């Protein structure tokens, strides 16, 4: 991919996020609690690799920063069988991968890779709160 294409994609993503935030601020209706907006999952440059991006927000009484983690659960079909993959894995989660800390909103992006020959069926993104890894909010996309 060229630098120009990359910059155009980044610019479009920033405009989308800005539009979302303006909409929230002008309506005065910040969703209570945690929410995931503008979730996008797209093929990346490498084969079988996908890129995700989203905007996470914390509405209501924000006395403290949200501390947690992002986990991506991917369902794929390969050879007639469905398999579920976690990014990061449960072991990596406990090891401190994908940590997140913010007060109002945070842009989040990352990548995951599925096995060769597998077909992406569903992606579920979860925000897990610390210390107990409880699911605060989640969002899914079907393919």
C-alpha cells in the first residue's frame, strides 16, 4: 500500500471518529457506561491477517479512569468446521497484553491472523474491566 492510500484511510477514520464525538457532544446523550462505536474489521496487507479499529467511550459519572483490556473473539470456518479463536489468548490476557486506560474515550486498533484456508464468519470485541475481567460491553460483526 502506498503512503497516500494509508494517509487517506487514516484521515477517513479520524473524520468518522470526530463525527461520532460531535454527535454525542451536541446531543448531550453520552451513553451510560461503556460503549463501542465505529467498529471496523478489514483485511490487512498480509494474507489471513485482519485489522480492527473502534472508538470506546465511557459515559455517565466518570469518577475514575476505566482500566481494562480488549479481547477479540473470532469465529472462523475451515473445512466444514467452525472454530473460535481469542486474541489475545486467555494466558496472554493475564500476562498483561492489550491493556487499556482512559477517562472519556479511546481509539483502539489492532490486528489478528486466522489460519490459512479459514473463512472469517464473526468477530466479537469485548471490553473487560479490571481486576476481575468482567465483560463491560461487547460488539459483534458478521461476515
